[in-house]
C-alpha cells in the first residue's frame, strides 16, 4: 500500500510540474500568438476588400449563426464578413468581401484543417488555390457550384470543402444584405 501511495505522489508531482510549465509557456506566448492571429486576420480583410480600416457592425447573429463578425470598410467600399463553417475535416474560418452591390469582392481562408492536397487547396497559394478563390469574385447571393447550376467549379476530390466555402460566401452576402 505504501508503494502505491509513493508512486501516486510521484505521478502527481510530475503532472503538477508539467502543468505548471505548460501554463507558464502559454502565459509567455499568448500575446505573440494573438498578434500573429490578428495580423493574419487583418491581411485577410485587406485581401478581400481594400480599405484603411474596418468598423465592426451589429447584425442578427441568430439569423446567421456561422457569421462570427461583420465589419464595414471605413472607405465605404462595402463589408467584410468573417465566418466559420464546417468543412470535410473540421472548421474553416474565412473572410468574405462584399461590395455595395452585394457582390463578392474576394475570399481569404484564415484557418482550416482540411486534407492536404485536397480541401487544403482552397487556401493554398498555388495556381489551383488562386483559381478556386478567384471564381467567387463578382458572384451574388445565388452563388452555387457548377453541378448545382452555378458558376463555381469544385476542387477535385474536395466537394465538401467547395460546398462549405460556396455556402459561406452566400451566407456572407445575405448577412450584409440584411443590414439594409
């Protein structure tokens, strides 16, 4: 019995030290991680709708549960919607630019966990990724994949990801349109 208590205490001590080290590392790096994530978001916003700044606006979050944030460009060029949708392997966070005519000005995928070489191509800085994202520019809320009668060609082997991104763009346009 004494041996079990000794082993339990040693295991507890190891776990406590490990938790303390992890907590310390988290505390030391959280500001840097926030800064990196914030810079990526700002870059994504600028890529989809050029503006000097973006002011967050209120919207009906109950009607648009996948929309995380809706921001108005300070130069009046339109809005940027930040959305999180379900992809094939997890969540996809993207920014969608919407102009004043309710047309998509561009999309930028901020974060994803899609399969490398398939769904990950949607965010890739390759010809496939750039061509996929370029298809969305100028599209309205009736956007759809070509197999559903629309103009968007799905990524080969990544229909779920393509559907998710297309649906996110349609939702972003509808959310901006709901502002009036």
